[in-house]
C-alpha cells in the first residue's frame, strides 16, 4: 500500500495548541489530515489557564480558553482537518505510512503521524487524594480566588507553579501552608519573595504529606517532618497539588523516550519511527510554551510534506 492509498496524509494525535497548529499547516500545504482528540474538547491545557495569556506573539487574551477559541476557529476555518474523538492505544509503521490503533477498536492509516498529546498534572499518590477530588482539592489557584476567602489552604510543591499559587491564594485565604519535601524551593526568587512577604503564608520545609482526611469535605492533611517521628496535622479547607507534570506518552511503547517519559525526537520532530513525529509538551520538558508547540508543529508538517512528496506528487502549498 502506498501513501496515496492511505485515508489521510497526516494523522494528528492531540488537539491542544500544537495539534491545532499542525492541522492548520497541513491545510496550508494541501495535506489531508485527521485530528484525534481523546477528551472531545479541543484546546488541551489552554482550558486550565485562568490567568491572562500575554506572551503569545501578536495575541493577548484574558485566559487560556479565550486563546483556545481563537485557535480552534482558525483551524476549523482553514485546515480542512477531520476531527475525531478517541483514545489512541498504539502506533506502528506500515509500508509508506503508519497505522494508529484506537482504544475503542478501529484503526486509522495515514502517510505520517504527529503526536501532540501534551502532559497531565502529576498526582501525589497520598492516601485520601482520590477521595477529595471536587470536595476540597483545587484545580487551580487562579481560578479559586474568592472561593478560599477566610479559609485555610495547603499547597504541595516547591516549583514556580506552587509558589506563584501561594502568592495568589495568600491574598484571599486566612492561612496558606506550602509543603515541600526539600529544604529550599526550586521556584524563581521573585516568586518566593512575593509569597514570603505575606504574613499568612507559612513555608513547611523538609516535609512530606502522608494522609489527607475529612468527612464530606476535606478537613486536614498530615505532614511528616523528614528525619524525625514528628507528624503535624494541619487543619485545612482546601488543597492544591503542584508537583509537576508527566507526559502523556504511555500509549507509545515502541517509541523512544527519556527516563522521565518524554518522547525523544531530532531537530525536526522525528521520532525513532521514520514517519512518526512528536511536538509540544510531550517532547519539550525544559521550556514548554504555547509558542514553542506551534513552532514545532510548523517544522514537523513541513518535513512531512517533503517526505510525502517523495512518495507521490503533492499539491503545492504556501511556504
């Protein structure tokens, strides 16, 4: 089977900024594409950004969802991509193309594929965590705002996200505990200063959360102090977990990854499978950005265009 006999030129897995940008570039270069999004909602992690987006070139929006709406509308208007909802369970190379297996059954064959599955927030694994999702565990500090007015909040983590949220929630909450397993934060100095300047923010160093407890609502968190038998029970009303993210790469067992699970690519986004590319946060563990994902999408699609042109003539598009 040649690439001209495939259902699509390009299959794009993931509908966040990288996937949407890839679909747009496929449309510009005359490549047929299908975009597979597991959640049914295009935009990916943009919908979890509740603060203004001010550093995407040429566009400023009041939140991530607003930027997602602009990207989705543009992709729908210009890309010509077919949108499908589904979970991808695997990907293999076939003659002059790839085969994508869907978790619910079925498959898609295309000339090439782009993985743009992004990342998910890492869960803590603390006993009780699953019990209080939606009953005290916050999705976002920026989103919570007035919800925590007069309440006690704990934040687990020590990076930029944790400390920035401490400063945000400290403006509303009665008390904010920042629990970190090490003796110093990895967050930027200016964020640490901003949070530390608030009288109601307490840094709890060298400590790990051992249990989350409550009744119909979260009520407390137990914290074990490193190197001792001391266990503090902090009475809290809300909890925010910010201990980093992990790449959504589990479905791609036959593709090379680094020890943290991020997909390894060359400079044009190609994985160790010749016709499979990866872009965005599932690749970029050092400096993930919306603009970076869009740029990687353009590079990958242009490389695919050249690759498919070698198989058979492709309608000329823009540069």
